[in-house]
C-alpha cells in the first residue's frame, strides 16, 4: 500500500515561487557556531566585535566587555568603588591602542584597558559625566571619539579627550551626533557617519567640512539621512549603510550610484532598510547586518542574497543584527540583539545536512536507510517506510509512505531506480519486494528472502536481490515477477548458505564478487560450468568491494580494508593503526583518486598527499552515526544517511582547517598565586615573558595558555613540555593548562604549541625558566665550601707533616739513643772486660803478697814494702770492684 502526500507540497512550492518572483532575491543557508550566555558571554545582545593585535576576540554587549580566547570568556564590568574597573557596562566600540592595549567606548565615556596591569583607565569625554561614546577611530595615529554630542580627540599632553580645534566653516557639524569616522582611500579625506546630519565629508589638509546631499540618476542621499556605517570597497566605491533607506553605493566623491531598499524595484529591491553594520568577506562580497537580518551583496552583479542562519537543524529566525566583523582567518562574526554572537565560516558548510520531514508525518523511526538517483533527482528511503524525492537543489518534490497488509510501516532497506522502465524498486525488511511506477506501488511478495539489502541490475529484464535469507543472492525476473535459478546458483548457494549478502560487484560480463557477512568474499561466474570460490577464506565478514586501478579494496566487518591485486591476492591492508576511523567499514568509494571510507561513526578520506583524514561530529561531520546501507556516489558528490537526516557534499570542498593559530600565555601562577600579585614580577609581560626566575621554594608552577582558533574551539588541543624536567610532550584539552610541582633548581625551557580542531599546530611558544637554588646551594656557597675544604685539607696536611716530622725526630732520637746505649753498652762491656782483665791479675798479685806477709820470715823492711803493695793492690781491687758494680747497676 502506498500513501502519497504530495498536493500540499505542490501548493507550498507554488507559493514559494510566487514569493521568489516578487522579491527576486537569492537565498543562502549558512551554518553558524553560537557564543552566548551558555558559553560564558556576559549578555546576549552584542553591540560590537573586535579582534585585537594578538588575535583575541573582544565582544561588547549591553552588559559587559568580554575577552574570548577560544578556550574561555573573561568578563569585565564596572565595579562600584573600584576606579580601576571598566567605566561603563554598555560597550559600543573597541579599538586597538599601543602595547596591545585597547580603547573601549561605552555609555559613560571611554576606558583604556592596560593589558600588562590588567586594569582600566577611565576618561570623562569633554569633561561631561556619563557622555556616551558610540565609536572609537584611530586616524593617522590620532584617537578620535564619536558620540551623541559630536567628535572628540585625545590630547596626549592633557591626557584627556577634548573638542578638536578646527577653524573652518561648518565646524559645528563636528558637534552633530556621530556614529563613526572612516578614513577615505584618498589622502587627508575622512567621512563621518552622522545620525542627524547624514554623510559628512572632511578634508583636514584643505580644512573643509561639508554635508553631503546628492541626487543622481533618481537616487537621493538626503542631507539628514541617518547613517550608521561606511565601508570602502576594493572596487573603488564607498558603501553607506542607513537606518531608514537601506544601502547606498557611492563613488569616492559621495555621488550615489546605486541603492538597495524596499522603495526600489527589480534587483535593487531589498528588505534591508535599517542597516547597522557592514563588513567585507574574502570574496569581496559585502555582508549587511540589519534589523531585518543578514544579507550578502555581490557588488559585481548587484544582487543581494538573503541569508538563512542555521545552527544544526534550528533556524535562527528574525535575528536582529547589530554588528559584523571579519577576523584574520576570514571568518564572519555576527553580533545580534538577544541571540548572542554567531560565527560563520565556509568550513561549516563543507557538509550539507538535509533533515527529513517532521517525525509527526512519518512516525518515530525516522532513519535514512537507502538512496538512489533518478535523473537529476535524489530518492531517499527511510526505515519507517517513506520515500522522499528531492530535486537537484535538495528541495522536496514528492513524498510517499509505504504500508504493509496491516497498515503497518514498512522498513525500507534498499532502493534501485530502473531508468529503462522508469520503475523504482524497493527492498524491505521482511515485506519482500515493492515496485513503484507512475505514483503507484505494487507489492511483489518474496518476503521469504527476509531483508533485501541491495538490488543490482543483471540485465534489462533481470535483477539481483541480495538478502539475509533465501540463500543470500537470487535472480529476479522482471517479466515473470519471479525468482529463477541462474547458471551457478546451486554452487553459490552452497557456499553462501545462511550468510547475509551485502554487496555485488560485476568484474566483467560473467564474473561477480559477492560480499557476505558469514561467508566472506565469494567470486563466481554466471555461465555454464562457471567457477565458484571463496576469496580470503580466513575473512568471514565482508561488506563491500571496490575496484580502482587494478586494485580491489575489500571493506570488512572488523578487519579494516584488505587490498587485493587483479589475481585476487592480498597485497596490503588498512586498519585503525594506519589511520582508519573504525575497523568495521561499510563501504569504500573513490572520487578523483581519493578514497572515501564509510564507517558507523564517521567517514575517512585517504589520498597519497594527505594520508588518512577522519571526519566525525567533533570536526564537522553532521551525523553521529551512519546507517549501514545509506550511501550513494553521484557525479556531483557523496551522500550518507543517518537518524533524521542525510548528508551531501562535494569531496573537493571538504578540507582541513588549515588556519595556524597563535598561542599566548594568559596567566601564570607561582605556588598557586597569580604571578601579577608577586611584587618582583610587576614588570613581566605575561603574554610574552622573556624569562621567569623563581626562588628555591617556588617549586609549583602553573601556565594557562590560549590558542586563537575559534572554529570548533572545543576541539582545540595543546601540547607542552618543560625541557630539562621531562623528555616527552604532554597533551591538554581545550582548557589549556600546564601544571608542574617539585621543580628542582636548574635551567629549563617551557615549550607549548596549540593545535586547531583539525590538528594543525601553531608556532612554538617558549619561555626560559630558572629555579634558583637555596643560598646554601649557590656557587658562592660552593666557593666557600671549597675554601673550607681546602683549609681543612691544608690543616690536615700540616698536621700530617708535623706528625711525620715528629715521628722522624722521634725516630732519630731513638736511633741516637740506641746508638748511645750501644756505645754505653760497649763501654760497659769494655770496662767490665777490662775490669775483669785487671781484677784477675790483680788477685794473682794480691794473693801471693798476702801469703808472703803471713810468712814470719819476712824481714821488716820487706814486709813494709809488701804491705804497701798489698794496700795499694786492695785499693786498686776496690776500684775495680766499684767499676764492676757501677756497670752492673747501669
């Protein structure tokens, strides 16, 4: 059963065509990245946007100033009683000053943000309290402030904003309400956008100021026109944005050439009457920010393109635009009232997402399951039984709903358009085969084959049906509407058995490669006595095959991609180790030598130049999950399906974000205290610190850094290393923080790089770091220690020498004493010997003398003589005995 829901679509299309013919404008969808209070913005009405000299984005809102680094949003507001805080909270304009400082125009005057100090210096403009300033301009080095009470200039000597001294006629025009001052390409000429006096011309050298009132070719630029913005284009024209009468194109003399407004006709008719801001993109197109939304003017054709702003599937309708800016990367920033800040870049449009009609029309299981192409139209099948036909511009032209016998939704699994017979063949889940012709559907039965995964033409009147049951592959005869045998059907079915057939590739007239889950890859010939064999018998699950330059790419379930040569022999493989997103690959397609590989959670491209590059939700691919059979290759690009939507893209338009961001240090903490709070670091430039010297007890160091990539900044990464402290890179997520503790004394080099969402790394940031040792470990202390050691060594040496000398003296004395003793002993021995030698003969002499004296016969005279001999002999003996006694004592 088929239910067609087409008439209201036709009516709606007619209405759109009618509106198109009335307005004669082109339409463009742009996908944006939002930044609002949910991401930290102080308020959702953005009045001004500015990129500073370092690349940071500054956002002025109705309630606060915001500094956006891609990582975080830092908010500045006025604080009662704090003279160093921001002077006012309604931020109207921001402009660069010297030394990376910023001028801020707000509802209470002007503030100068001094980045090194992290503080604001506030000015009362014209000495008028709460004098609201609308814009800041730097012209030839002169700071000019514009507001409701005219123009002021900054006097360096007075350090104040004063009225300019301009002695010419109509100098009073400088007291009119001024929105902006813009220098002309012509030297010494400036144009002033006034809210009450229209367009004002000023020539400083010739001292001329005049209101511009011009009427040319039926285009009138009134003298009291409310002018909000002025843009000079490389084509030599000036574009003037007004709040009531749209956009004017003028020559450099102010003569109007063209006008776009609701009062004009033809291609110059525009809904953008109330324009607040202009900017120019990389293509030279002018972006128009107005109360009525965003438009894009092509100055060459004069056509304004209406812009439909999308975030995902949500359209940001009726967006009131207050500010526009093009950044250094060419991205366009859109400031809105109440809808926050929006970032647009062509990068976001690489993949085009097409949402299926609402779930209320089709049930809840709204998943794209199959594609086919009919001439220049795309046909999409979903798992809740819907067939949706899109034209070449991806607009729905026809819709059908398939239902089973009990009016239940039929799950569509495959589509094939037969251009010869103008028939759409539909394979289903357990409901068999359907045929759609002339808006009518016919159920052809064959539910026994269960799931029809693919339908492939075999010949003019025959189709291959690939299924989960019924032997996997069957040949369907269109004429008889029946399944019939083919030449090698028995042999093929014997190999396939209960496997699920997924894909069929015709190699030549009779040879096929059948991909199955269960029996792997099967090669068979559909001719009498044809051969049937399994290729890669060890691989049981194969989803798809592709032949490219004599190489066969076999997409498997779990084994990546296996490469075979023309003889079906393995020659290589691709897996996640090589760069595949997943080892389960649904299919592989080739576009201009570049492979596109489809897996469940994204796609991967491969080329010899870039290698493997994966695309997932985190880097811009819109689908978080791709349905297995939902893919199609056309002459214009590739299509993939998933839940609620499908994606189309031209492969040549898919590229990496090659913007190489800058990296800066946003904060440094020493022992968990901000470095700015430590007095000796008052003069340090945190953004570009030349050197950091820490004390020995300052061993905990924290760096906060930011990279200036704003495209999908949640996917920014950082790598850093403290050289000398560690050997390998460490990686950080988008918060950008490096922490170190217990850093020993020494010299180090901190290195950091920022990677954008596609892994393109910035130039390296380096900061030399020295951790001083404690005083007892300094070189001076070491020198003292060395001197002490030298003194101690010298003292020890002197003591050793003295001991050696004393030892030597002692040894000499001992030797001398021994010699003396030896001499004494010799003397004693000599005297003893002599004494004995004397005593013996002396006794021999005395004994006879005594005997003779005892004789009575001795005459007196002789006795006397003998007595004398005896007396002197005994005296001599006594002396000898005394000598012997002395020697014995000694």
